[in-house]
C-alpha cells in the first residue's frame, strides 16, 4: 500500500496542473528524505524481528518501548540537522542551490518517522488484520492529505502542512502502541545489544542509500534541469507490487527460519515460487504496455520515463531472490555489509560510465547490473560459509524459465516492429 500510494500520488500530481518543475520539487523532497532516513530507519526495522525473537517475555515489552524512544530521539536529531543545516545540506544532496519547503518537510519527518515501526509491532504481535487496517487508514489519509490541497489551490505548501497534521496523528498512534505492547522502562543493555546487531545493517543501508544519492545527484549534476530530474524519478521505479510483496515475504520469513531452519527454507522456496507465478507474468505484461500507457496515466511530458521504467522492471529477476532473508536469520549481518560495499563500488563505476555513454537509460542499466552483485555475493556466502544450497530455497527450473522469458520480451520490445504493433493496438 505504501508503494502503491506513491504511484497513485505520482499519477494524480502529474494530472493536477502542476508544472513538471513543481513536481520535480516534490520528488526532490522525497529524495532528500530518503537520503537522510533510509539507512537508519530500514536498518533498525530489519533488526527488530531477529532481536525480538531471542528475548524473554518481559524483555520484549521493554524492548518495544525502548525502540519507540530510540526512533523519537533519532527523528529529533534529524529535525535539528534539517533546520540548522538547510543552506549547505540542500545543495550538497541535490546539486540545486535551494529546495523549496525544505524545513517544513523536516517537521513532517519529525513526527512521521517514529510511526514507521507500527506495522512491525503488529507483525511481532501476530496481528495481520491490524496491519491491513493500519495500511488502509494511514495511506488512504496520506493520499488525501497530499492531493486535496493541490486541487484546492493551496499548492505543495498546503500539501506538506496537511501531511504534518497527519504525521502528528500517526505519532500518537505509535506512542499508544508502544505503551500498550511495551513496558514503560528503558533497558540500556537491550538497546546496546540491538544497536550492535543493527550497526552492520545500517551501514549496509548507508551504502544502498549512497546508490540512490549517487544516481539522483548524477542526474542533477549531468543535466542541471529539474524537469529532467522529474522524468528520471518517474521512470526510475521498480514494479511497486513486486517490491512490496517480495519485501513482505522476506521480512515475514525471518522469524520462521530462526525457529526451524529446514522448514523455513522449504516454506521460503514454496512461497517464492508462488510469487514468481504471479509477478513475472504481470511484469512481462507491463513491459509490453508501459510505453503507450505512460503518457496517458501521467502526461505527455513523462513519455520518456517509460523506457527507464522498462529497464527497472528487469530488476525483478534479482529482486525475487531472497538470500538476505536467510543471512539475517542466521544473525550474519556483517556479510550483508561487505557485499553492499562491493555493490556500491560497482555501481559508482558503471553509473558514471553509462550515463556518459547512454544517458538516463545507461544509468538505469547500471542499477540492474549492480543489484546482481548483492544477490550473487550473498548466495556465495550461504553456499560457502553456511553450507546452504540455493536449491533448498529456490526453484531453479522455474526461475531460469521466467528470467529468460523476461529478457526476451524486453529485447523484442526494443525492436520497432513489436513496439509499433503494441502501440497500434492501444491506438485502435
């Protein structure tokens, strides 16, 4: 729902009458917030289930409340950085002299970030229905808060202020859950244990974040045009449904593998295969129809984004692989860090070269290739260090069949005859 909301808001904003440059400003804000939060938010969230699963009942309650206070403290530190460091932070991260609404967006992050663990709290309490309700309400209100002010004539500033009001409500709900499921106590021993476990994960996410920073900064540095930046951001997206389902599967399988490795790996293999049967056909369909529907769904200014989107669809072949889930279940977070460093180095080199040679499509292909560094590296670690065969958690036959088909369809869609044929179908 989170990723789907991002796509829907992109569509609605593109049809709202905002200029491409104004939409680029919103994308800049999202990009900056990702750079400043992705590494520690995701690192701490990834570590919740493994650490929580090894604690006793009373320790778990203390952990939940301590975790909430940790998120609040880090969010406050980030808020101070944004307000005091706008003059140097915005140019350093974006290549632009200023980013409108930068400080207001900092207020939004202050209250919104501590609410990110809510769905994880529901997961640890085995309350899937609550996760669903939380998602519907939270992201439904997010969509309304962002879009309604724009269509009412208040512009992006009205949207950001509306989102601040929503984030305050989300903060109070997160605080309520921390008190309900937790214990009003801070345990510095548990906190230290948690941070030590999450440190490699956060560093790994720093590296992943640098990949995003590098690509977006490279576009700003190479083109110096907010409109081009918007075109890139609208195209540089993976299939949201695929990302959401694969990420959810990877997260939910960690406690199961920790509890029973053999059964967990078998379940991971079966559920990954089910995802393949659903996601690969949908992705192949998107490859065939994205170019004619992009100008319709967004607007004509984003027609060029479709070619980038098609390249990003190819990441499904690596995204569907979940060796990181197993590595986390084995409490080997350091290996993820070292593999991420190798991925970063490959991405820097390929991104710089490819954008010089092939422009934005070249930059997109550097993402596809660098993803494979992470997956193959972690697979090698599982095979060599832990003795876990890939066949124990992946159906090779179906995987290779789908991946080859995906590559062939992408290649066919680059030929004029097939592209024209698909376009004529939609035109007719």
